[in-house]
C-alpha cells in the first residue's frame, strides 16, 4: 500500500522521498521518480508533509519515536490502520512534538489507489486536510469526518466489519455445499447474484434502525428469522456452526426478551447493548 501511495503521488508531480523498513521494497520505486532515503530521519526531515503507512499502531511508534524531534512544524498524515483510540493517542503524541496530525482510513486495495472507486477517509486536523487536499486526492476520493482523530478509523473499521462478516458467511455457505460436491467457484456464482439481489435491503433496514420502530408493517419478524434449519443442516453436514451460531444468538436474545413479533433489524439492539440484551 505504501508503494502504491508513493507511486500515485509521484505520478501526480509531487516530490516524494520514501523510507521502508525493508529496503528493497523502497528501491524499486526509483524508476517511478521517487527518491529513496537511507534512514527514517532523512525521510522525515526532507518534507513538510510526512505520510506514514505501516503495519499497526505499535509500528508507527517504533518508526517515529526515534525521530520525534524532527516532527516539529510538520504535517503528519497517518494512513496506518489503527483503532479510533489509537488514532487519538497518535494525534495527542504528535501535538506534543509540534506536528499537526491527520488520520486516514484507506478504503481500497493497492491496485485501486489513484483510480475511480478508491476512497480515503480522514479525520483530525482540518487545516492539514484543506492544505494538502491536492495530495490526498491523488490516492482517491478524500472524505473528511471531523476534528476527532478517531472518526476516520471508526468508519473504516465499521465497513471492514461488514465485509469480513459477509465473507465469513460466504465461506460457511461454501463449506455447506462442498459436502455435496459443489465447488466454491460454482457457489460463488450463485452467491454473487443472490447477494446483489438482496443488497437494496440495507437501505430499508437503515431507515428502520434510524427510526427505531421495529414494529412497522412489512418487516420479517424475529420469530420467522430463526435460522435453526441452517444451524441443524450445518451440524448434520459435519461443519462448524460458529458463524451461524453468532447470528442465531443475536436473534434469540431479542426473542427471549419478548420481541419475537418485531422485525429482524432489531438484532442491532443485541449488538448495541450486549449486557442488557444477554
């Protein structure tokens, strides 16, 4: 991802100096017009805008702590995936060293950077977002969420949670049909068409959740949403029921609380209030 960001910025005419903990990964960028620094200190000291794309929150500190004295007066854009609290900690740390901090969440894979469909969420310093907007737009559509440094991470991780749970559901289904000799490729063809058909329901569920009324007519009830057949069929096929058990538990917490006739979207209350729901 760091290489993709560097290539896109250099391709847009920005002067780019890079440093990588694995030197050969940076060396291949020379042909793209990128200058390679020998040390992190050299890279940080070479520009007003310092972009950090590393493995995790800890690695950001591992790289920047030794060169913190060089950050004063610079603008720090961190696009490393961190938790919201991690982003807030880094913002406070940066301020303590005289740097203006902007946190970013990249909603793209490396091959998408700089192309339509790529987007990056930002939060933290509005001044950095406005001043360096031209640079930020080279990577994808830049969206600003507010001064709270943790907001970009929050929205990034929320979308990733939806993605991972969806993929896990697909893997579960693929495991089910595999017991009958159906390939994952064949199942994917059917799953893609099915998921595309039901995707508009997200907007409908969103309206119900925002309105807070799970008794509106036309909703599939929690009692009807019981997925015992899926759980039983999975167990009978000899595969793990962990993925579907999770959904079943969320449904039954609300049924057991007396909400069986209300709509399926009500399971969000099991998620919002886990202690009370349990």
